[in-house]
């Protein structure tokens, strides 16, 4: 996926100014920046929630026009947001298939099939607890388990690119480690991932490459193999000055 010269304003506020951003096949990209840097706006455009004012989006080399959430999903892009990705008072299986329910020929839900498939994909991800059946209410699940469910949904629908918005925010160390393992699992299955965060400590262990946004512009980009965590922190401090 490649985004070229993307700009977006909301009234007089310039959210993005000529941003170039790309994700290679089977790559985890850490999209890092403070609040207001433009991270969410950039991925909202990629996910079809917003339209850019100018610039182009290419997926697998093809120009994307009239982009929408539905089209993004058809192109293999799955976005998971902090507060809008799961319905907490609904069961796990309903959340996995929400908006993409499996029905029979006359339109009735195939509930048993959806439950079975949900249990299967959760087992594939290593969720073995008795309380994590397809009938579990999402609101009773831990933060790490909920992030795992979001990733499981992306895996089931064979998404090529998964966008995770602050997936480790407010999680315990143990839960954060589980989410990082799930992201590694995505990579092992050949998927790509954008990990959005304002905290470099959260993304450094899993990212192949880092892109630093600040006030709507890309300020730095580097491969994980070329920099230490301390190097990245120094660059972030210099950008913030």
C-alpha cells in the first residue's frame, strides 16, 4: 500500500500536509507521534472514513478511487480503533461477524456456523481459556483479550493490512506482551500491520520500520535494524523541540 502526497484540512486546521507513507508486504510499521500529529487522520483516510483533499492511494499498485470503508475491506484493509471496534454488550461471535454476518439462502443468520468459526480462529491465536468461548460477552473480557479478538477478526476475513490504533494503551505488561505476540502472529501469517502509538516503547519490539509524524508531516523514517531504542528516543526528542 502506498499513499502519495496526502493532504487534509478540517476548516483552517491542517491535519496532513503532503504526506508520503507506504507499507510493504508482510511488514509491521510503527506510526509514531504525539497527539495531534496526524496519525489518526492518515489511517482514517486509508480506512475509507475520510477523503483526502489531495493526494493518491495505491493498493497492490492500483490507484484507489472513491474510497469507502466497504471498499477498504474489499481491498484487504481492516482497521481497529480504540473505542469503536467492538460492541461491549454483545457476544464475541457477534463482534467478529458484525456487518459481515453469515446467512443462509433466505437471509437467516447461521449462528452455529459463526460460533464455530469464532472458536476456531481464537484457538488458532492461542486463546484457550474456558471463559473465552464464542458466547463470551466482550465487556467481560480483558483489554488484551479484546485486542486479540480484533486481530482474530482480521485473520478470519483474510485482511492483508491490519491497522491497530494504540492497541497496548491502558493494558498491563502481561496483556501488552500478549498483544505483541498476536502482532508477531499476524506477521508469521504473511499479513502487514500499522501499529499506531505515541509511545515508542510499546511498538519498538515488533516494528520492522518506524515513521514519525509531527504536525501533519513525516519528520523521520528508519528501519528497526538500523537504530537502537535509544536512537529512536533521541530522534523523537529532537523533533519535539
